[in-house]
């Protein structure tokens, strides 16, 4: 019997995770099946428990359940505790272990796929939701020259900075006037609705990398602005998706798949 895994969410039909993990399993010769689990919005724990009772070994967790998965896990990794969100659950010997691989996914995509050296760079992170929270600790671990977080709602930015003991500067977009950054990461959901975060002109330094966590939307207004303002490199979040999946696969199976051919495959199917 193959070991069972799945992605749980609502909605979940659009998820690329089954394709990614099927490729990882084929590549590494692991005998697993990976499906999709649509949980009613008020029944995350019941659905996850049912999957577990049926022999399920692990789950990837997507919107809107990352906070519930954080509360569901009995043991948490340090990065899941910092993120206050779980995107990877592992069921082993009656224990529920929760981790968050989104942040390391972003860092690995930047370093491996974009050849972006984060150490010593000036980073601007846009947004103060779950995605932004999840990447703060892994970005800080790379020892950037500075990490500045801008959010539309000041209160949310400030509370987030406080929960990280003020290890980075946080405020609204107004504080960015006249400042420049080497890496600008859009962790807002603005691209989802074709909107643009209210960036003042000139935030992209010469040679800057503009990164939109959104994927599958073509050139978003954020990336179009970055291009117009002379950013040297533009990236969407598809690499982050594949790299976070590779880290989940490692947590479950103890093997590191090669993410590059899977990312290439996804790009081909996305463009087709
Ligand atoms: P949340 O709903 O938790 O947070 C949304 C954030 O976006 C808030 O900070 C909100 O600001 C801000 N925002 C929304 N609209 C605008 C706008 N028009 N202008 C400026 N700010 C805006 O979402 P998540 O953090 O969970 O997700 C954010 C994005 O990251 C999504 O697009 C998601 O698809 C992507 N993502 C990608 C992943 C990947 O693997 N590539 C993994 C995880 C997420 P305010 O506080 O003022 O409301």
C-alpha cells in the first residue's frame, strides 16, 4: 500500500501540489499517493482527523486553514511557531507535527533559482498577512542589511513587528518615499485582484529583484511597475511553491527531490 498524503484547503481543485509531489515521488522512487482534500470551511480538524484515521501520513495545508492547522498540531517547528501558521502536517506514531515551509521555500527560490544573494541586501517586504509573517524569520536568518515591512494598515504592520520583538522596521507605504531596496517582495494579495500596492516611485535600486508571491497571473501590476521602474529581475511565486513543496517532501520522506525539472514542467504546462 502506498503512503497517503494530500493537500487540504477550500477551494483546493486549482492546487498544483498533487502534480508537484507526483513528480517528486517519481523522481525519488517513493511509493506514495498524493490527493486533494476539500474541507468544509468549518470542519478543518474533522476532515484532517478523518484522513489521519484512515492511515494518512501527512498534509499540505492551504487557504484558509493555515492558522487552524497551527492550532491543530501538537508539536511545532520553530519556524511554524514564528509564522503562527502551519502548511505541513506530519502524522507519525500518534503524534501530529506541524511545520511551515513557505519561508524556506521563498529563500530557496531566491538563492537557488534566482541566484539572489540575500546577505547584505536591503529587503522590502510588502504586506502583513500570513504569507509575509511566514517569510520574515527565514529572510532575517540570511542576514540582510535591512528588512523593512510596509503595509496598507499601519496597526497590522506594527503588531507584526512587535511579535518579532522589533527586529525589523515596519510602517505604511508613506515611509518608503526616497528609499531604495535591492529586493522587493510582494506578499500582499493585491495581485489576486489586479491591484497595485501603493508604492512611491523609485523604490527599486539599480539591479533590484522584484518578486511577486502570486503566480499564474502573468505579469502582475506589481511586476509591470517594477519593469517600468528599471528592476533588473522579475520573478513570480511559482518557484516558491515548488521549493516549499520540496521541503515538505523532505520532512515526510527524508529525501530532497530535485526541484528544477519540476519547476520547468510547471512553467511549460502554465504557458501551454
Ligand atoms: P492575507 O489575506 O493574509 O494578507 C493580505 C495582505 O495583502 C494584507 O497585508 C493586506 O493589507 C494586503 N493587501 C491586499 N490588497 C492590497 C492592496 N490592494 N494594496 C496593498 N495591500 C493589499 O493573504 P496571505 O498573506 O495569505 O497571501 C498573500 C499572497 O501571497 C496571496 O496572493 C497568495 O496567493 C500568495 N502566496 C503565495 C505562496 C507561494 O507559494 N507562492 C505561498 C503563500 C501565499 P491590509 O492589512 O492593509 O489589509
